C-alpha cells in the first residue's frame, strides 16, 4: 500500500497566477526515503506543503494511507494528517528545553509520564538522551537538526517531511549528520519525503529520487536509474556530469549511431529507425583501452580522489573534433597532451528527450 499518493496534482499561487506545480504524480511506499530533487523554484517546498496540508491543490488528489486528504472536495486539516514536518531552519522553540521541544508534539497524550517516556525513547534513538535538559542554543547545528527530527517522529507519524534538512550545516559536519539522520530514520522504519537541491545528497541517501523541473516531475527512479539512465536532457545535466551526443537510431537491436561510434542496448522504445536522438553518456561511459576505437588527446585532468576527471579532445568519425568529459582510473598517471584510446560502455548511455516533451529530438546546430 502506498503511504502517500499524489495523483496529477496541480497548484497555482495568486495573484498571478504562478504555475507552481503541474501534473505531479508520486507514490511513496512504506518505509521509503524519497527525495524531491531540483533547482530553486521548481516546486519542492510547495509539494511538501500540499502533503502536509498547509496548502490545497487546484487539481488532482492527495491520499494518505489510501484516505483522501485533499482534492475532489476532500479536506483533512494538517493536524489530522499524521504528518511530521522538519523545517529548513529547524524551528525549535528557543525557550523550551530539548525534552520539552520533543514533548510539545505529544500534547494528545494526557499522561505526562508517558510523554516524558516517549520523548526519552526518541532522543535515545537519535543519541541525544543526555541533552534532555539543555536549550537549543546550547547545542551544535547537527544536534539541533536531530532534535527537530526527534520532535517530528515522536508522535509516530505516518510520514516525515523534511525540507532541505542538511543545508544549514557546515560542510565537514554535513555528511556525518546526514548519515546519522538517515540511519535513525531507517532504524525507526519511518517513511520520509525530503527535499534537496543537492544531487550528491539525493543519490547517497534515497531509495528513490523524483527529479523536478519547473513544477513538473522529469523522472522518478532509484539513484542508479537516475544516474545511469536519465530520460531527459534536464536530468542528465542536473544530476552529475554528462556528455550529450547526437545520434541516429539504427537497426532493430537498440543501437544508436553517433559520431563517436555505436551505442547498443540503449532504451529506444517508441523510436523508429533513422530517428534523430540525443544520447547522454556519463563520464564513466568511456574507458581507456589500447584497443579503443576512439582516439584523442588529454586537454586537462583533475584528481577527485576516486578518479581522474579528464577533458579529452576526440577525433570524430566525420573528421572533426569534440571535447568529452571522461573518468579515468587513478592507478595510472595521465597528463595534458597525452594520447589516449577509449572504448564505449553502453551501460552509462541513454537516449534522452527534451525536458517535458516526448522522446525523440530535433538536433540543435552544431554540437
Ligand atoms: N506563497 C507563495 N505565493 C506566491 N508564489 C509562491 C509562493 N510560494 C512559492 N511560490 C512560487 O512557486 C514556485 C515554487 O516555489 P517553491 O517554494 O515550491 O520552490 P522550491 O523548489 O522549494 O525552491 P527552493 O529550492 O528555492 O526552496 C516558485 O516560482 C515560487 O516563487
Ligand atoms: Mg523550497
């Protein structure tokens, strides 16, 4: 059963109108961590606010645990939706202690001993039990973040919504807090929808990612799907680095012929032979090999720790040149000016469509 179900949801803001969301369909499953990923203004916060009930949709329907909560004449107020929200700025009460902040959301539990017990359990889970009597200003940013999470999950909501939860943290603290928070969510089995504009966070922590652009969802999939097989130019460019190559569908066996050779086994559903398409190839899709058919010269190299990112000038089949971004292994040294041969790995290549349009592509001029 889906925990949250958004069915073709649209939202406008007035005056304007500003089209904030159009045709948003998301199905969040039990225990899943789903990230809404996209640039500023694409509608991520609006989507969370619609789920929480701080806004009402103009179109479509939202269900929580199969119960309609908004759309089609239904309306369940935020306090009755069993949704926990963690705001970007934590929004802790400064005059309440950590324990009191967490107990605040438990006002429907009449017995104060029970409230205290539940707050203690959740703070223990988040490794904060020894801070029960402290005030928020006496905690680090990461600890405040976890108190905000504790307050959201204490009432045992059906789902926790988190808006840019890690953006206020220092770079060195960020990954540790992120990993701790995600571990706590998984230990507690909490279903979570979180918002991020950072593709590394989204790929690292999510079961699935919904990539948004201008109020629409471009693609929903596992981090691997999104990275290795983007379906649109927007997703290919927004999530990691990519090389966009023009090509033509060739034959019936799923091959695309480009100026750099043929990529096979790409998803070409709905495309006819000879159709012009764009292929997005991740930097991992070119491997150095003495027998490689692509010949080029290294223009620049950047050591990233896990690989060497290189710009390589490649001779194309049509006699021209084109620069590609490729990832090279660190067990060999590469320098600017070196000649290199590369082979193609189709596993990192996919046919991409223009954003929000159908598959198939009119090539721009010239690449
Ligand atoms: N209360 C509001 N009134 C009018 N327009 C709004 C309101 N809230 C958001 N918008 C507009 O709706 C669109 C989506 O905004 P939203 O806050 O959902 O984006 P976002 O993806 O969360 O962006 P960010 O990453 O900057 O937080 C934007 O164009 C924004 O200007
Ligand atoms: Mg936002």
